[in-house]
């Protein structure tokens, strides 16, 4: 069973940057795509980005295009989400998904 742990969240000012990490274990992780999702209070969980096993991003939500970059390091079993030019509307709990496995999430709060 794949296990996932997200980290790197925090409180930042609008315009700042954060880098989220998704550490995965328990499987042949390079076989799976990695999805990044976020959820704000009172809203449904939404997809932010998805990246293939070979590190090619295949999807970014329109709201984050040009600001977020997804990547992965299969040797380290780690996926990264670089978030630049953060906006208050980026606030939420960010989750990493690998082979139907979800982490506990990491909180991102962007102040105006």
C-alpha cells in the first residue's frame, strides 16, 4: 500500500512562494501519476496539477497556470509543487494523491 506525506505548507504574504513536498513510499511509485489537490473550507476538493510518472506535467488548473510548477524525483520518491506569486485564493489544505493514496494534507494560508 502506498503511503503519502505532504509537507511544506505555511503562512505567507500574497506574492510569496512556497514549495510543497510529497513523500511517498510503499510501491513502485514511478508507475503512478501524481495529483495535487486543494480544498478550502466550504468548498469541494479541486485538482491543482497532475504530473506523469516520467515527470511530465499533464494538467494545471487554469487558476494556477504560470504560477505553479509540478515535478517529481522518482529516485527520492518525492513529488514537488513549487508555488509562486501566491494569492489569497490559493489558501487551503493541499493534498498529494498517488495510486488512490492520500496524505493528511498540508495547510497553505496566504494573507492579503
